[in-house]
C-alpha cells in the first residue's frame, strides 16, 4: 500500500506539465517541518568588571518545529517569512580545559527574506535568498550550580543581522512539495550578568548559526 502511494506521487510529479509546475504571481505557500539551529563554534571571552577573566562561553544547537510563509510576486521572485517554536540552547563555560553548563537561554529568530527561483521547467526548483533577521532572547537563566555560586541577572540583548540561504523545492503534485534549505544568520548579542551581586560580567557572543530545514509545503 505504501509503495503504491509513493509510486503514485512520483508518477504524478513526472507527468505534470511545465505550466502546472510553474510558480505564479499570487501563489501562497505554507511550509512546516524540522528546523535545526547549529551555532558557530566561536567562543566568546568573558569579562569581569572589564577585565578578561580567561574564561570562554559558547552555545550548543537545537531542533524545533519551523514554519515558512512564502508569497510569490511572479514565477521567479518571492518573499519568505521564517518562524518557529522557541529554540533553547545550553550555554557552555570553558575553563582550564574543562566544559560545564553555565545556563540556558531561549530565542526566536524570525527572518524575512527575498527569494529568487531559477527557471528549471521541472519538479525540482532551486532558489537563493537573502534577508534580515531579528533574534529575540528570553528565559535566560543560570544553572543551579552557578546560581549557588553567586551568578545572577543573566541578560542577552536582541540582535539584528543579515541572512543568506540556498534551498530547493521538489513538487510532488500541483499543491504539495518538499523543501530543503540551509541558511546562515548573523546573530551577535551583548551578554551581561552579575557575580556576587557586585561584580559586572559581560561577553560579546557571536552565535552566527547555520540553520537547516526539511519541510513539507502546500501551495494555495
């Protein structure tokens, strides 16, 4: 049964006319699926009262439900909004060759992009895109170990940055398609906190992630 359904989808994609496959002005596409944020391996220096502490911090990755909304101006040009459920990242502290979990943060990275689709006259539709991102950080908190050590008031500033991407759609039929994309987002944030209630800590964290998505899409 599953094999016959899959074969039917493949056959329908192969037999669709170029006109049926073409994007058109006014097409609206909703995508949903897995989106992974993979931060760069950059480590940020930690400063205490303005002096380099010799400590570094970095962030790990996370995968969440991603949603795209795409509107076509014509067969080649479209605008896309990337949204998602909140991403959560463990913040790692690196000291003397040891790594511990300093805390956890959550963020939302809505990204608005212009997309250009290449003319392929087939079910496979590659595209490139560029846009702007605003990342909102919230629910910043230290781990219980560092709270007990006197760390408090963790705060990450919001970040504006550019985004570039490569992606492709594969049309399954007139309405349904698969989408895969990889994008780079420039995310930098100034981080502040306190130690012992009086020492001011700070770090300029360059998250700069690659964001990978695999989605199912429906064209209205």
